[in-house]
C-alpha cells in the first residue's frame, strides 16, 4: 500500500478545482481519473458560460478546461489517468486499477470524491435502438470526436442541455427536426432557446416521444401531444424522418463510490436524486471524505468548480496546511461566488435544495 | 460522417491513419480516436446484439458509464468502445450477447 495526503477522484471541473486549491494550500495531491485525458465533460462544452466575470462568464468550457490543466501543471499535483477507482475501504484506502492491469491501494489522509453525473434515460418503445442516445453523448461525439452521430435529429427535452446541444448539432452540420418538451413551457435559458428557434427548429411543448422505429438503427420517430394528466392524446401522433433521437432528461449523480464508502443518503429531487449528505464545507458524515460537483447534486460546471474549491480548501485546512484566518477568508470568497451562481430564476431552486441537504438531519 | 470543419473548433487537425480489423474487414481510422467514434464515422449501424432477442445496440452515454457500446476487442469481450482508443492492427468484433473469452486449447 502506498500513502498520499489528499486523493481526488475525478479530474473534471470539480476535481481539478479541488486539487488546485488543496495544492495551493501546500498539501500534496494525487488526482485519479479513469479517462485517458483530464477535464471531464468540460471539453465538450464549446459554448460560453453564464454568470459574472469572476465565474469566467463568456469563456467557453473547453478553454476553462485547458486553463485548469495548465494551472495544475505548474503545481506539484500527481495525476493518474486511465485509472479506475473501484472502491474506498476503511474510510481512507482507495483501491485503484491502473491501465486495466495493475491493482494499487492508496492510503489517503483525505479523499475528495468528484465523480460527476450520468445522463438519464427515457423509456419508450424502441428506446434501445442504436441512434437513441443521451444529448451529452451526441455532444461528445460532435465536439470531442468530431463525428456526426446522425444527420436528422429529434431532441427530447428543452432544458439547457437540450437547447445547447441542439444548437451545437446545427453548428456541426446536422438538421435538428424538432425539440419536444413534455412540460407546458420551455425549460432552457432564453438566449440558447432563441438561437435554436431562429435557426428554424420547431419546438413542441406538451409533447413527448412515443416510439423509435427502425431495424438495426433509428429511421423514424413518432411524437405525440400530451393532455393535462401527461397522457398521450390519440390521433395527435406525428411521424418524423430522423436517424437520431437525443434525450436531454436530466442527470443522476454518480454516487456509487460515496455510498459504498458509507456516506449517508439524502433525497433531493431538484438536484438529481439520492446524494451523499454533506455540510457547507463539502465534508460527508465520513470525516475523511469530501464530495464536490455533480456527485453532490447536479448543477452546472461553474458551481462544480466553486464546490471543488470549497472541498480542496476544507481538506487542506483539516490537515492543518492553512491557518483559520486564511481558510475563513478563502472559503467565504468561494461561498459568496456560489451564492451568486445560485440566485435568479434558475438558481434559487437549487440554492434551496442545497440548503435542504446541508440541513438534513 | 466526420465534421471536417467547425464554426467554433475550426478545421479537423491532420491525424495519422491506422488500420483496424472490424468483423474481419480492414478499416482505415485515425490514431487517437475512440473505437465507437471511428465505427460510427464509417457508418456502422450497431455495435453489438443482445443475448436473448438479438436486438441491436449502439452508444447511449458516450462517456463510459452505461456499457451499451461494448464489443469484443482483441479477444476480450465487453470492452467499452466509447472510451477505448483504436490501435493499429486492433481486432474488433460485433459482440453477440455476453461475448466469449479466448479459450485455452485442451489437448
């Protein structure tokens, strides 16, 4: 068994920010990710972020990812890529399989879990056909792999992911045939929604997908209007000529590691389902374990980065790398930035939900 | 289909071509790309078929979580092709059901 001070699991926006903050405080940090490259899902986000200047608003996710990795390279942060964390034992021991062939256990003083989230599926007839995929999967294909998964796309869900990916599919050269939304009103930020609408894409509210048709791959989709009880209205079916159906129906936190390690569960429907309980410093009920980013409740990359900073700072403080005065000042700065991200029409709901987790007994 | 030019990301950078073997046929792909991306770019309709109903499956999450895209790669079944890079000479097979491991020959 080898020993490290702080082990961060996941090199996305939250994990990288946590590692940076802890390393800047003087702690030695090991960051582990199962992917071949760090950055998590930042590199597929080619749109400009929202928020104020200090939240890196107006900067594209892809450039924020590049900057985080650049910052990390100047600090003494150890990075293990192609490395899967398979379990956390005795509160401190992280079991890692490296390059699918080498089993290593790392004993840590503190562990920060930043495993992120995965897209939800929607179950309908034909939903398993190739060509039905998460909107984020399509986004990965076009923006990272530079491969168009299909030419004619139906988007399910009009939230931010639905409209942002619709626009990026258009940028990549696909034809978005329609965006359907089961609710009575559109769910995404106006600016993104308007860009897709201006491109001539029809939006259907109170509408859902009924069926994906095709033999070995999607070749048609059937959509249908919903009544006030969310039931399909017979006779309103429309057949769309599409080869791809993207599902933007929210995300679920990747909580397996945290729960298997003994973290207490709290249910938060607004933030994606079951999440590990944590306090304002991102510490869980297991004293050596911190969490940050979507695993602690699904929000946005900008919030995930601030939560990462809170967790990295708190872990470093618990190991006495920084004095209380410095901790309080840096912590309160991050907290103030988070509060402003969790304000406004979309943020307020998340702020209330986050507080409900923190105050859950 | 590959996205050769992009309004934000610019033109696709030059990459080295390598050859993989897909269901016995050679296929030219690019170094560093993921198996699933290379196959979808070349129009492959499905990546595996299920054990009971033999129904086709492709990618779903694209980030290595859902395991819908698994194929048999160099004789190893259930490899997540959305997060596994192609290698020159790699042998990739459309997987049926759970796939089979290479068997040791008994005498």
